C-alpha cells in the first residue's frame, strides 16, 4: 500500500467503527460543504465524536496514521488544542495539482495533491493564537484571518491552520486554504457550484457515520491502491478509466457495513467491472490465505453486484474479524 493521505485518512475512519449499538448517520451542513473550493476531487466526512466511543479507533489510528500527522496533533496540543477531545466532526478534501498523462491503466491518476479540511468542535481561538504568537511561529494574514504554519511556512508540504470562529477551524496546504477563504468572500466558486460532484455528495451526506465521494481521477487511484491485482486482467485499464465517480458509505452497529458504489459509464461497463473486481478479490484472497486468513475470508465474503450503471460493493466485518486483522497489523501503513 502506497502511503498517501488521500486514502490513509478515509481508511482510518473507515475501518475503525465496529462496536455494539447503532451509530447515527453523520450529516454535514451545506454551509460547511459550501466553504470548500469547487475543484476538489475527493471529499469525505467523519463523525469523530461518535468514533471515539468505539474501542478500535485509537488502535487503528495509531497503526495507520503517518508520523507527520501525529506530529501535527502534538503541535496543536502544545497550544491547548486537543484534537482527540475538542474536534467533534471532520470534513476534508483533496485537490489534485498533478495528474499522470499518457497511455496505460494508471493514466489520469493524481500524482500530487493538496489537502484542505474543516474541523467542527469547541475551541478557544484567542488563547491558542496568543500561544503561537508567543512562540514566534511563522504566520501570515489572509483577508483578516491569521494562518499559523506547522513547519517553516515555506515548504511545499507545510500545513497551516486558522480559526474561522470558536466552533470552526480550517487546516491544510496554503494554496487550498487561500481558495477556501476566497470562497467565503465570494471571490471563488464553492463546491455547491460543482454540478457533477455536489449531487453525489448530497446523496452520500447523512448515510453513515463515515462517507466519502471520489471523482474519476481519485477513483482510479483508489482502485490502483486497493486492488492492484485487478490490473493484471485484460480490459482492466480501459474499464477503470471509464469509472466516473465512487460513493462510499460506512455504517456501524454490531459490526461494520461498508458500501462502495462505482458510477460507471453504462450497464455493460458495470457488468464487466463486476467480473474484474471479483477476479481481483479472489486472487488477493488466494495470496493472503496463509499469511492472513482473516483478510482472505473478508475478501471472499465481499458482495459485488451491478445495478444498472452502478456497481455496488458491500463488505461486512464482525468484532472477531476486526480483532484478528488488527492483531496482524493488517492496516499498518508501509511508508
């Protein structure tokens, strides 16, 4: 698995919500969705307040979160901002700025992107800003907002954050954060103006405590990283290239129920893609049979069903399966 935040963060929350009881669906206000720039390629939401009630969350977060994000949490904690208690809801998105061109199954896949996110909770902006200023951290002003840097403030991978109000904080890379600010001032179009992407977000919103939507480029990236074996089959590149989007919904009760919908170009494409994915999962299950039998069993139990122009993939995990998968470090990110 290639370590990219665009997939790591959704996977952290995707596989961490298995506990007794029924979790309510997470619904994100359109006011928050409308803050994001129009050109995002991946958009996701997680109800972290509900997630923290589940015993798996801390273990899987530790297993999967890249070291830089752990350092960012420590950076915020130094100013009295505890992401583990104060952030109740999280929405984040990625904007691709480099896309691989040319021939082959991996053409049109993002090779460089930037992140932007909104954290909802209870914050103390004045005390936090006073601390950061006292530490003489790099900062800059954009339309009256004070952006604080995690890092030198000039590096391409540096993260910034700022407070919109006492219940809302924004974080991410500088360029995309500035776009978010311009959207707030009406100088840039927001995500609600994206006629192809926003309807899918509206469809996913409120259906699960974790949900996400990927455009065609990020869907191809997800396919390459999640099921690389599928690309060994004829027509794989052509079929994956035709997928227009992916919608992900995750619900939790006594176990986990994940629903993935690939928006294909036609019913024929959906049927062919179903066969391709089934072959890919079968091959992966065979590979994992000895080293990780629980993962192999999960792969074999995945249900793949074409429904018109969409392909639906459903997967479920029991409490015992999650215990076994975590014990084997199945979700460990290989940097």
